[in-house]
C-alpha cells in the first residue's frame, strides 16, 4: 500500500477535494497529496486565509480502492451560510470618462 498525505484541522476534519472541510466519513472526498511539500504548501495557503486554523499534515496509507485511510471526526462540520456559494453581484463602477457635452454653437448644423 502506498503512503500519502492529508491535511487535518484541530477539529479532526480533513481538507476535501471540493476545497472545503469534510469529516472523513467518506474517504473518497478527502484530498490526498502525493508529496509532503504539496501538503505543506496547501496548509500554508489555508492558514493564510484562516488565522484560527491549527492544521497538521498526516501521513496515511491508501486502502484497496486508493482512498486514504482516515478516522472520521465526531465533531460535526460547521454550517456554511448559503450566501457563500452564491455568486456575488457585480457592481458597476461609474466610468471615469466624462460624457461628451453637446454644445450648440452658431454655424453648426
């Protein structure tokens, strides 16, 4: 069996393939990284976005299906607001250009 790396947070949740935390009950959803340096880079990126994150890199074996062998967390995943998934409305900024003024000058037709 091949060793691989996964990222686990302080609640026992794992970084998932869908770029969100999963509880590990479905190992196929856990992101597996082949190299330790990839795991370090991913953890650094996650930590820069969430200063409360206390993550660790865990070396784990793969099962017969190629999924990481992880222990599911007993702590439920936090609910995410529905607004995070919705695309943010694009605000139109006023143009920096000033509109052309039409002036009526004598002799112009």
